């Protein structure tokens, strides 16, 4: 019954948006309430143990936006400074000249893969989306052809490569070796990103031609008062500041004692929010004051760029609310209990459980953590299981079929200016390609290691 409720909720949500033409924010909240009622959640909860429907909606929206609202705001300001100073145009021109227009989508996949290793998916996305917009406008290529490879690179490392939180937690649960897990994740991740990124992106980009949404184009692409573009190294370093800070934080976690003051400092400045804040303030100087902009101009840039992301934030928050209601209704727990009874190899079991929970609840992190917790005791008593590949398998399963119950789905939809159908054909398809291709590569690698 719970599975039928999830399927019915997805159908209703799609109909509200596509047929009834409801605003996605309103449609998501209505559907979340409907799921809560259908699954028997209490109207009014009595605390954290048994939350009510509205409690779950508030918690889901708050938890999602508590991180993302700050990240998107700071990332958009940094993107605005890149656009106004001409920094995004400088990087775009350099990549186009080095790789050529025909191969620039390959460059975007590698940029996403490298930048995504130390940063969260959402952070890497808001850092690099101005670059995607600028290249799409300068080359006339479909935003889909340029954007899909970038998103594929970011998504692969987010789901498979430590030190990303869910992957790192799975390493601990399975008692896997971090170094070998990272090595195997790169061996599996690169060909996976190539298939889901440049290969699929080129094909689907020929089917769906999208230009940069007008409001985003005004804020994050064309420089308006620039006589000379900033240097390539200056711009790249500015964008890489948060990446460097998060990387230093990850290294500190491995080599410094956790009770030391230095560890606390590095973890503090390497937190995604602090790292982005430092980078944004640094951009005010490197791409602002030092490029001839005064305080009034920089303040205007910071204010103007926030308007277009208001709708995006609301839709993402509502997606988080829908996701939280699904989790609190017990759907994820039910699927985990059913899957535990299956007689499969641990690698296939880990992938399958993570995939089912991901499809039902929309949360990659929850599905990976749940699958790891269920499969770890089974793997411990099955001889010959490669636990490093088991980490990758649960990560791959947790990425499959991202759709309307995932806040990331709505972020991609709004930034790329796509319809729900187009987002299913691009984002949902590439996530599924990543999940299935990664599983195939994992099974092949399992024959040799």
C-alpha cells in the first residue's frame, strides 16, 4: 500500500504541474500533505518521535534551505562577480580556444569531476553554472549539451568518491579502506561520467535545445562595464578558493588530532558555508575593487543577483518538504525491511536497496546510509566480499532515477529553464545512466580486485 501511495503521489504531482498548471511550489506542498494523510500520519504531532504532517513539511523545508539558501545566495553573488568582471567570459574563451567548440562539453565534464571531489554537489553547481551559461551563449550550443556533462561530473563524485559525507559514512560502516575506495571510485567514476556526461549530453542536447533563461542571462553571463577581461589565473583561483579550503579541511581530518585547535580552525574555514563566504568576499576584491568597481557597484551586484533565485529556493524547499514527509511516513523503512529478505550478493543487494529507497524517498544520502546499515552485517558473514566496491555499489544505487521527490531535480529544472518532461529526459536520465553504468563497472572491477 505504501508503494502505491508513492506512485499515486508522483502521478498527482505531475498532473498538478503539467495539466492543472499549478506553481511547482504549491503543487509540492499539496502533494506532501496528501501523502501524509494517505499514509496515516497524525495531523498534529507530539514531538520528534511522531511528527505531524505540518511538522514534517516545516522540518523538511527548513533542513533543506538551512544549508542550500546560504549556499545558493553566496554562490550566486560569486557568480555575479564573475559575470560583471568578465571572469566567466575569460574562462569560457580559454576553454573554447583550448578544446574547440566541438569538444567543450568534454572540458565541462572534467571540470565538474575535479571541482566536485572536495565540494558538495550544490556548491560545485552554483560555482560553475555561470561558466555553463557563458559558454552556451558564446557558442550557441544547447545549454543541455554543455550543462549535462558538468552535472554528470559533479554527481558521480558526489555519490561515489570520499570524502563526501554519505560515501565517507559508508566507508566507516563497511570498515573499508579509504585509499582503496578513492582509487576504485576514480576507476569506476571516470568512464561512468563520460557515458552520462559528454556522450549522453551530446545526444540529448541535439534533441532538446535550451538557451540561458532570460533572468539568469542578465545576472550571470554578460559583463556590462568592463574594458579588459581579468586574467585567467586570477579568475580560476577565485573560483577555486572554496574548493581549496574544503580540500584542506578534508586533509586536516586525516592528519590532525580532532582535539587540536588547528583541526577546529581548518574544519571551520573548510565548512561549505564558510568557504563560500570567504570566496565571495575575496571576489569582491579580486574581481571587484581591483578591477575598478567601487563599493556602490559591488553592493548593487550583490543585491541584483538575489531576485532570480527566490523562486528556485522556494521550489527546492518544497521538494525537501515532500521528501521529509515520505521519510517520516515510514516508506523508506518498509522498503528496507522487504529488501533485506532478498537472497542476493551483497554488492547487488546494496545497490538494489539504495536504489529502491532513493526512488521512493528522493534522498541519496538517506538511501545510501540505510542500505549500508542493512547490508554491512550481511557482508560481514559472506566470504570474499570486497567492501570498498560495496561502498561504491550503495553509492551508485543511491543516485538512480532522481525525479519529482528530489530537491535536486527542481534545482536543475529551474536553473536550466526546463519543463518537467525535459528535466526527466535530461537530469533523471543521466542520474539513471550513472547508477546503472557504475554498477556494471563495479561488477567488472570485482572480477580483478
